[in-house]
C-alpha cells in the first residue's frame, strides 16, 4: 500500500479546501492513509507531516502497521493531544463523520484555530481503487464466493437459518477472512421478503425461497454477494419473479461504465422492474460502493447524479420483495472500467433448486 | 422488554434537561427504546409520543420488532423527515454521539427550534440493567463460555490463530449467537503482548502463551471473556506473571460493589500489579460497561470517579504485556450488587497448560 502517495493526494485536496491540515477521526480513513487497524486513534495530516496519535494498547501494533506517518503513544486522550496540536494552525479541517462530542472537544482545545467541517474528503480519494486495493477486493470476492459454494451444497429443509449462516462464516474464516463484512443474511420463506433480515432460529421449510447475502473482510477489504436459492422446485410465479430480478440485475451491470451516472445504473434496473408492474416491491437502491468498508460512496440510487469514475468498485443488487410470499435478490461486485463493468463475482446467478 | 417504561424514564431525563424532545440517532439507543434492530432509522421521543422513522427496506422488520413507538416508513431521508418535525418544538435535544453531518442537517431543517447537544442521556439509562437485560447478558455470557470450552480442548501447536478464532465463532453461532461481539482475539507467543491483536495466519508454536478474548451477541446482548492458556508447560516466569494477573483480577472483582468508584476498582488491580514492579506493562484500563454494546459506560479507569450503581454490568480484565515475550489477561463479566460482585463468567481462570 502506497501510503505516501495517498497522503500526497490528500494534501492536494486540503490545499484546494484551503485548510492547513486535516484531523482524521474515521478509522477506515486512518487505515487507508496510514495502515493502522487499531480501534482507537486519530491522524493529523498537514503539508509536511502525518502523525498518528494512539494509546499504549496499540504501541506494538502501530509500530508494525504504520508506514508514512509518525506514531505518538499517549497514556490516554489521543484526541485531546491531537486537538491541542491544532493550536499551531490558523485553519484546520475535520471530518463530517466525526461525532459531535469530538467536535466539542476540538473546539475546546484548538484555541484560535478555525475549524472547517469537510465532507467525504478522504472518502472521495477512496472512491477510485488503486491496484493493490483491487487485488485485495478481488481476493475477498473470490473467498466469499468459495464460502458460498462450500455452504450452499449442504442447504436443506430443517436446517436453521443461523446454522447456514454459521457454516458460511466458518468457511469464510477458514479461507482466511478476518471477519464477516456485515451480519450474514439467511432468510427463508416469508422472511426473505425482509431485505435485511438477519439469520434467525427459524428452520428452513420445504418448497421455499432462501436469500443468502454475505460478505467477508480479507486483508481489510470487503466483499458482498447475494444469491437466491429455492428448496424444492420453484413455482411458476417464483421463477417468473426471479427472472425479472436477474434481467434487471444484468441490465444494471450493462449500464455500468466510466462516466455513467449512478442514477442511470439504478434506472436500468428499476425501469425494467417497474415495467413488469413490480416497481413498488423494489424497496431499496441498486447498489453501493465497496472497499475498506462494505458500504462506501457512491449510492446507486434514483437521485444520485455522481458520475462513476474508472476504478470505482460497486455492488449491483436489485431485488423484489413480496410481503407474505418471499424475496429475490442477486448481487455482484463489479469494477467500473472505461468501456463497461468488470464483474468480479464469478458464482453462477441462476436460481438453484434443491 | 418494557419499552414504555424505558421511554418514560427517558422523559423524566428530558424534563430535567429542559428539552421538549430527543432525536435519538444512536442505533443501540434506538433498539433500547423501541426494539428496532435495523441499521437505518431515527427515533423522536417527546412528552407524549415516540416515533420511529425508517425506510422501505425495514417496513416488515419494524412492524415486527417495534413496541411502544409509532413507525413511519419513508422512501428515503428518514433523518430529514425527523428533523423537519423538530420545527414544532422550541427546544430539542440531540445526541452527542451523532455525527457532524447529522447535526448540520438538523440545523438546516429544524427552523427556529433550538438544538441542545446532550451527552449520554440514553446511555445513562442503559447503565443499570433491568431483569430482562440481565437475563439476556447471563445467557450471552454462558454461551460464550461454552464456545470457549468447546474450542479450547482442540487447541494445539500448528493450528493457525485464525483457525482457532473460526472455531470459536462457529461454536458461538451454532449455540445461537447472532454474531461475535467484536473481532475475536487469538494471539500466540509474542503476538499475545498486543492486547488487541486480531487473530492472524500465524501458526501457534510449541511452548507459548495464547490469549483468547472473545464475545458473542445473543438476543442483542453482548458477552466478553478472556482466558490465557499455555501450549506446553509454562516457564516459571510465565507462571509467576500469570499469577500476578489472576490475583489482580480477583482483587478488582472483590472491590466491586454498589457505590464503589470505578477508579477504586481499577486501583485494586493496578496497585497490586505495580507493587510487583510490573505497572508499566499494564497498558489499559481494568474494564468497561457491557450490555447492548460490548463497550458501554463506565470505564474502569484511573480517573473515572463514577460510582457504580447496583445493576450495572462490567468487565474486569487486567493484563500484563511484556514486549517480545508475551501477554497475560483474564476477563470476566460481573453484575454490580449492593454488597459485592456477582460473577457471571463461570469458566475456570487457572492457566491451562496443554
């Protein structure tokens, strides 16, 4: 990971924003800029230097992980120490994702320094992935697909949703994942109509649809995939609904290219579903950015006019949810390229019937 | 879960703080007050009503989970809709844990309503657990202990740290946990000297110390335990260090009772370790509150003068970390009672040698 290059890219942004430094409080941003994976620390980046403030629990870990930034270990109060440094500047930026408690402490400690709230300044840098990041995401996606394949062949009526989730997560871990990227969704029958249902103690039944949505964190990068399977032969109606989702998903993937608006990719899926009379059952956006976090900018939503840059990584995941009956969703991770999408998720999309 | 009683307790606090309502943005606080476990939503509580604003993805889930609050489903912009409601009040509270982006949106939408930042107002209510919460924590702790016992007997040199973590998490899941409460720590040999080392691909060696620190979320409540084991017979030095930690941990547990200051509990462990000449190797605080989140108020730290109330649930987890050699930590969950601590973690604390 080329941390000095990332810090330099940030410095250009800071100059454009007319702040002399940025106090980075978001942990994923701190990792991106410095390599530090601890859960407590702040990073202060100015024109010439970058300093990570953390505490004794992370002394060894920071020494091992951090490149391109100096590490300062404090007994406690890393934020306070960093905030006091701000007194040296006339105008400092801080992140809009910081909480109001942090902001109050900054105001108290920073003396005459003017504080400017900056929105997504590091997140914008993270939007376009470098080669090292693409390689990590690729491996995370491949691992996640393998965990799916190892688990799905054992799925059967009578298993509890949580048991399927446990299998998935166990395989992820054995394949090297640090952790699941989010709470694994295994939702059978009517529960599949809840897009974000966590796996429950409910047993999977005969003849029902099951939505599996899971991701892994590998080498600090996320993956995210959804497949819909059917226990027993699917009804004609279930197959028809599935086909609508699959076609919508493929149309959205086909709409991806550098320069396309997020809203245009969303529209490709949404219009198709709406024309089938199912628009009101597609209750979420078409996808989201993915990288160090499983949800990053941009959102592939109706009103997001952001133009996708080459090198962005996004999910494409339309769904249809019929209350009382069930839900259908298909999700892949794709890289935005000049002429289209590079689909990283290689698992077949067809409705598996067991 | 008696949500109406919790909302009423909050209303008393709001009256004392002289705000007409509170906009709750913290998800654990929203769950505590309403039962909602979704990952997007805000709750607006005033003298007479409580309203949860969320979006279409969570319509079914909110209908199933929420009691005592009205649910409003929006196409998008739950925060914006809630913020606009603030225009009806003269003075509204919002949470210090809210991010600055949220605060800015509130200011834009709330019209003439005065906004007051309130610190830990719901967290203070959550500090004292009710019977339902204690029962959930008890079950989470028992599950976590069982997962440890099922895993530890298979630990041996040659296994990778992540494989041990995968086993632990798999057992947690099969026993019914929703997820691990935090990234499982399995740290062998010199890595055990990092208190927050994540499990790595490193293979456990012969004759080394291994620290296992893990927790589960069960029925939305956390558990957290640490045990230190030794592969092969421990050296005299390792045993001596372990005994210091165990004695310090037991002294801190013995110092717990309703009315004791957090700093006094910390001191009971810290002074003992310091008197053995090891004070500089105990690089963190003695423990923390635990409940819906694995880290809650209070902190059992040197300077925290908070007096522990009966019904609070805390961890007691001193440790000693010798760079290059290894680390030792023991952690239990205890309930603060009038006359002492009720220790929920029943797993033996002795140094297991394999």
